[in-house]
C-alpha cells in the first residue's frame, strides 16, 4: 500500500497502554477509513521517558511495556477494527527507541498519530515527551490526540480550523482535511495585541484590511482547488495560542504549521505550539514546512 513516490498509504499510531493512546488509535482508525489508507499500530518496549523520574520508575515502565506489549497491541488493534471495519490494521512491537523510530518512519508514512499523555507517571512522561519531540522532528504531519478528544470524523458537521501563518504552511492540508470530512474550514490569522499600541484607530483598521487581503491571497488558490469547502476567514487580535484555542472550541480538528524557530519569535512560536497541543479539546495536526496534501 504505497503512493507513486514511495510513501506508504499507512498511518502510524504510537501506543503505550494508556487510555489516551487508545483514543489516538480510535482517531487514527477513523482518519484511515475516510482516506482509505491502512493503519499500523506501533509500541516500543525501549521508550525513554523524560528526566525527572527515578531509576526504579524508568525500569518499571520499560518492564511493563515489554511484558504487556503484545496485549497492548492486540487491544489497540481490536479497537481500531471496531471503529473502522475494513481498514487494514497491522501491529509492531519494537525494541528501538520510540521517538527515533517514529521520526525515521515519518519519511515514509503520510501521517503519524500520538496521544498527548500516557497513563501513570512513567507513561505520561513517555507519551508526553513523544508527542513533543515528534511534532518538532517529523517529516510528515503529526496528529496529537487527547483522551477527551471526540474521534468522529465528519459526522457532526463541526469545522476544521487552521491557524494561518505568513508562509501559509498548513493551509493546503487543512483544506484537504475539511474536504475529506465534508465540513467547512475556518481560517484564522492571529495578530499580536501589541499592534494596537503602535497605530491610531484609522491605521488599525487599515492594518486589519491589509491582513485580511493577505489572508485571502493565501487561501484563494486552495479554495479554487477545493471549491466545495465552505470557507470562513478572519483576522483576530490577541495571543496566538489563546485565539486559536478559542476559535477551535467547536472544531473537530485544529491544523497548525510547524516553524523553524529561532530567537525571540521562535520562543513565542514554541510556547504557542506547546499551549495548543496541551490545551486543545480537539485533535491537533502539526504540519511541517513544505508538506503538500497527499
């Protein structure tokens, strides 16, 4: 099951035995079904949790994964088949570090799905560190799913929301996701509140108009490609994380671009991404630079 360019048409979902990971599998199965892709469920018995845990906790967590690995995979596979009957589901238990494995697979798979946190101190560290590291390093889009995330895809009409940066990194993928689900797309450009402190009222209105035109120019080529997607666009003032979380409050998916962060702006963008990933109520899809819809 592969594309013409060699990329496999198989979503890779990482599990660790937690309820959050199972919810990620449920979402990945629904996504695979709507795309007619396969699903590969991966568990690493050599996952390395972040610092701050005792040696006993680390060893205990690894032993639990090793001895319970096949059972964890079987449960996850059964869940996936229940959600999306007809999707080809495969499993893999590896001894390789999970982050390195997922980053390596990201060159060959169109999407990776992980949970936001695991179960218990060790597994929260495992899955939390995995989602953070993989969204930074992967070469394909990465979906981060919370335990409370609703996993239905397109059934209830909730929109897809995309945060549009100056490069428009995530716009194409967001249009594709909305089209696959048969729902609308809400495109949001965030402008810092500080802008208001440097311009007069009339200039602020002109600034908003200029930003709106720039946003429309970014969206127009993709809207022509996906004309059936109902598009709502807006320019908002405020902190990027706060604005995106607010506008995605009724969404089934939030799509954001990944940046090559440097300096002060980089710090701001890193904190925005971290806040969105940990606080969004819906799954969040992080799209790397130069990734086009599949």
